[in-house]
């Protein structure tokens, strides 16, 4: 897995990517309710929480924190077959807690 984002722009891009992936999964679940019905149960809450995060970034009220983002409890319990971008969401949370990777890899 890639390291944490190094800039605020990269961090915002991760959140935007997560919102895109959530919408894609929602569309797929609506198309194939029989096999993906379980996915739709948590998608609304996940989308709401990630959108709140993105909105706070846009309006300048976002602050890095020491605690997990609200969606993490739901995401941790999902199988990657249901939530293929689970690692992306966990990376956003890791960045929220640990901050941007301003040191970078100096290999």
C-alpha cells in the first residue's frame, strides 16, 4: 500500500476518489440487488460520513484528529469483496490520525 499523502491536495484527492468509488458501488448494487444487496445497507451512512469529511475540507473547518473518522467502525467489518476500496478508506483514516507524510520516503 502506498504511504500517506504528502500534501493537502493529495489528501483531498483520496477523499474525492473514495466518494467516486462509493457512488460506483452504489450504482452496481442497485443494478444487481440480488448479489450485492448487503453492500447497500451501509453505503448511505458511508457516503454521508465521507461527504461530511470532504465538505469540511472545502469550507476550511477540517482538522486532523486523534480518533478514527466516524465511518471506520463500519468499514473495518466489511469484506473487501463487498467493499473493494476498503484500504483507501482506511488510508484516509490513517492520514486523519497521523497527518500528512511530510517527511516522505528518503530511500
